[in-house]
């Protein structure tokens, strides 16, 4: 076989190895991306739950403060 054919075969072999390596990396990145998407979805749900809880706490505090203010106003009128 001529040298040019051997060189071409080597280059093709290296190209195939590179494609295989890049395909494996791509598969790994796809799996990691899916895991990160799932984690992000979970974190968004948790964040929403925390925000809802904070809103409820805030409303309770507002209600209590309004009650205290009304009581103070009533005391001032005495």
C-alpha cells in the first residue's frame, strides 16, 4: 500500500476516533443537561412554595399589626 493511502487511513481513523469521542461527550452533556433541568424544576417548585409561605406569614403579620393599631387608636380615644 502506498504511503499516501496509509496516511489517509490514519487520518480517517483519527477522524473516527474524534467523532466517537465527541459523540460520547455530547451524550454526557445531554444527560447532565437533563439532570440540571430536573433540578431546576424542583428548585422552582420549592421557591414557589417558599414564596407562598412568606406571603401567608406577611399577611398574618399585617393582620396582627392592624389589630394592634386599632387597639392603640381605641386606647387613645379613651
